[in-house]
């Protein structure tokens, strides 16, 4: 391949690397939308004749 093609490919690859590294630093939200909730407890205990 010619030197011109190699240089163009290197530029494209570097541009993609820079674009990918910027996307990895996405901003996180400041607060959550909902609330946390504990698991439900099953209060039904016993057998058939309780």
C-alpha cells in the first residue's frame, strides 16, 4: 500500500480512538429517580389447620 493510504488509515484509527475515549467518560446523573425498597416479607406461617 502507498504511504498516503497508510497515513490516512492511521488518522482514521486515531480519530476513532479519541472518540471512543470521550464516550467512556459519560456523565452520571446527580440523583436517582426513585426510592429504594426492602424486600417483602412473607408473614403467612403454619399449615393447613392454622
